[in-house]
């Protein structure tokens, strides 16, 4: 009897051992370990993350297509918003989708080259977002602080140069860092002996790499944007006071209310970006200096909180911009296919 009761106990531990040491590639010695989550957890994760990916792609596609299609939306500010939406849209497709599969399956099954493209795209699109946001804050600065110079300074050509700069700097940063292996410069031996394994695809960074990349692509632009928006806010307050003091003010003195509303919305977009990405970038800088002791689950959660920023942007537009809501109605009702719809007035000046 005693022997009999002990048997299941032994099986259980063997089963636990099996559960813990499942490999991504059974045939390979260099394979990463794989964690198999219970089915209900996997289904729940796929549903939650899947809905997030779909919302991100569809929402940002709608922003991009609306701005491209409706002539009334062809303004310098909106071209920058479209560029931001394109970076969020690509993040949904190229980064969030494969990341979801890796997150649930805990292995990377798409090969080495696509792993490099995926990691490069991740770095590139995050950098593109913050550079687009920086240029948007510059655009708002002129619109509110120097309304008379705005049309002369911020032309379509100037904005196209800003967009070109955002994307070329981001692409060089993302693809340069991964393909030239700058992220593991100086710690190659440690990386290949202790971190790299078949079926894994993580952005591993040395202390130098994580510090330099975070400072350049997050902290410096973030601080500059906060400064610019603070200045805009103070100028706007001053303008409001001067309106109250002089009731019959010449319109030249102050920027119009629609500019102020646009600035408020874009300040919220910037605030959202900084809030969503700060946990990741704080963790990213600290991690190499505490011997990479951040639990992978925590790191992965922070990355996904950052990704959620791309999901939130179109929702913020939908909440604050009437033109976005009207464009959405025109697309969903199918009215968009009638002739001359691109001339539709989406908002009154």
C-alpha cells in the first residue's frame, strides 16, 4: 500500500520536470526553454492581445486614410499626425503581432533574419513616434506662440523634411543597432554564452547601449517636448488674460481657438506617450546595472504597456477631434464611395 501511494508522487515530479524543461526545438542542444501555459490562459492572452493588435492597426489605418483622402485635412499639422499614425500602424503589424505570438508561445519560431527585422522595427518605430511627436510640438509652438509667422515658417515642404528626418534617423538607429550588433558591443562573449539560444528573440543590451539608446530616443526628446509644451501653455494663458483685459482685441494678436484646441489634444497625445513608455525606459536603463535581474514577465509587461500607446492614439483623436469622428462615420456608412466625397467639409474653421 505504501509503495502504491508513493507512485503518483514520483510521476508528478517527473511531469513537473517535463513541464519545466520543454525545449523550443527538441532536436537542438542550443534551444531555449519553453514555458507552456495552461490552455485557458493561452486563449485569454491571445484574445486580449489580439484585440489590441486589431484596434491598433484599424484605428491608425483610419487616421492615415482620412488625412490622405479628405482635402480639408491636408494641413502641415495633419501630415505630422499621419506620420505618427503610420509608425503606430506599422508597430501593430510588424512588432505587436509577432510579439503576441512570442509572448504566448514563449518561443520565437520565425527564424533569425525576421527576428533581426522585428527587433530593428521595434527600435525604429518607437524612435519614429517620439521624433514625430517632437516635430508636432515644434509645429504647435509656432502656431500658438508666433501665429503671424506660422504659415510662412511651417509650410508643407518644411513638414515633409521633418517627416523625412524622423524616419531616416529612426531607420538608421533601429537597423544600425541590431544589424551592426551595437546592442551587445563589449559583452558579446557573455551574450553568446549565457543569453543567446535557438528559439529566442529578445533585445539584449549592454549597459552602454541601453543608456545611450534610451537617452537619445526617449529622455532628451521627452524633456524637450515637455519644455516646449510648458512654454506654449504659458503663452496661451497670457493670451487669454490679454483677451479678458481688452475686449475689442485685434485678431492678429492671438491664435484662434481651433489652434488652441489642437494644441491641447496634441499635448495629451504627448503626455500619453511619455506615460506609457516611461516604465519601460526606466527599467531598460537600470536592468544592465542590476545584473539583468528584472523578471522577464515584468519586462514584457512594460513593453506591452508601451505598445498600448499606439492603440490609445486613435482613441484620443476620436475623443477630441470632431473631424475624426465624422470621417469614421463616412467610412463605416459606405458614403465614402460616392463621388466628390473628398471635398466634404469635416469641420468649420
